[in-house]
C-alpha cells in the first residue's frame, strides 16, 4: 500500500506562512444524503454547511456521534449503505478500505473537484480515497502565569513537563497541574503511540505485520505515561479532550497535551475563568529522551463515500460534502480548525499544530493492521498505570492481544 503523506505534512506547514456561521448552498440536487461523523466543533461546522443544501428535493442529514468508528463498518457493509458519506481520519479510513466499503473518488474529483488543493487528496495506491479538509495534532497547551509563579520556563521536553508540574505542585499553586486525554480505550492508546513515536520506536518489524513494541522504548513510553499521571487528577482514565480542555479553561490544570481542534475553545475568553484569561499559550508537542521528533502524530480529517450506493447518489453526496467543506464555510468558521482550504487564515489557536508540523511531527501510521494494535494499547495499558502489572507484562499482553487479532483478521 502506497500512501502519499509527505504532501499532506508539508502542506500543513505551508498553511502557516457551538454555533456555526453558514453560507447558502450553491448546489441543487435531488435525493437523500446521509452523513456519519465524529462529534466536535469543526466537523459539526462542515456538517452544518452541508445541511444548508436541504431543499424540497434534497434531504441532507448528519449523525454526529463519538461512537462513529464503532458503527461505520456495519453501517457501510449494508447494501445499500446506511450512510452515503463518512467523515474519517488517518486511522478510521483503514478498516473501510480493507473491507472494500469506500469507493475511489478519482472520477468525482476530475468532474467536480478541480479546485481542490493537492494536500486535500488522500491518495492510496493511485486512488483518491478521501478528501481532507482539516489538519490536527495534539500539542502542549500551558498557563504562562503558573509557570512564572513556579519559576520555570515553558517546557519543551517531557522531562521538563514533569519538572514544571513538580514545581507547580511544590509551590502549592495546584495539586493536579497536568491534564491529558487518558480515557481508557482509544485515547489511552493514542498517548502511547505519541510517546513511542517520539522515542523513535517502530511498531512493526520491517515490511511485516509482526508487532515490535515489546522493547526498551515501549517500556520507556509506559514509564513516562505513569509519571505523567502522578500529576493528574485520580480520575484521569475517564478524561478525553472534551473534559481535558475545560480543565485548562476552568483553572483545574496548568498544562496538557491537547488536540489542536480544541484550541479555539481553550483560547475563548468566554470559556475561561479568573486568572486563566490571557495566560494560555500553545507550543509544539514536547520531545522525549533527548529526541528531536515531537511526541505526537499529525492527523487529517476528511470525507469519503460508501461503495454501496449508486453512482448518481455518490455524485450528489460528493457535491454536498464539497459544499460543506468549501471556502465560504472556512471563512465563516476560520478559528475552529487548521483548515486545508486556501481560504484559511491562520490564527493563534492553530499555533501548536503548526509548530508540531514544522518540528517534524510524523503522520499517524496508515496501515491496515494498526487499528488492531491501537486497540490492544487502549485495552491493556490501564492495568500498568494502576499498578496491577509491570511494564514488561503489559507489553507482553499487548503483543499477545495484537497477534491474536491480526491472525483472526488474516494479517499474520
């Protein structure tokens, strides 16, 4: 599988040289377009703009849910598919491709998408399989006033984050100075992925689907996660980005590695209380253990189309989704994301994503078996963090869980 990723990464760097504002839909069509997506502000803005195409002859609806990845395969396996268009990202596109559940978009791009930037065309083995409309990455968000009061500079490494957290706690400024997306499951797995990449780890033996994380770098990633949780609220295994970002705005945490798509929320004075106002800043994701690669992954979000629909339905869905992600939507909702449309005007909320990309952050691995490994991370790491087993045993459990899943899926 050949995936064009460099164009995307470089395009993200080049870009930086909830109610949603909407514009009228320029497309008129007939039929029904059903959209399945995640549920956060930027994606919801795309959906809202797409639904502006509703008319007496065309129905456009969106199912916005955080469980989208859990239902997308079954929903698109149905014939006809339960959804015409699906909003996906680096990882969630893989099972859909593996199952043949999404169609190449080359013909539709040629007919309707000549205006799309090259960075928006997610091309795999010569086929355009998705249209990317935004970039995202987790990066450091921090309180400048608390760091100053603790006598420490803005951290650039994970070791410095730990030192800053200890200084803030020791100065009695805050008991739990760190927050993070450590919710058991996918979020927890992503935290390991970030740190392991920052350590220079390889997930698989070269050219194979054989997992290769049971090593010193795997142990180091787990140990760093455990050290970080010692400065988080004890309920950290329930915290996702929707909870972590208010931790910052409500003065409950001083630092966190948070998704860039939450940046506009974190910087919104209406969401901030007391001393938080005017004291939040963003930076690249930190490095770890003397490495130079930010411990994060670059992501894209975009849309793709179900295989199990007629060509006419696919053409209608494609044009509706183009309306949802067009320049008018971007200009009206500029601050919600790092948009890939040329209409995007970079803002302070995007500074951390840009800094991470410019520092060489890697894209999340788009491999058909990475999702199985990610699930194994998310299902097994909590026991280590809670002191129930050693790092070595956890990595063995991850290896065993992945191997069983990969064999069942036919990858091994």
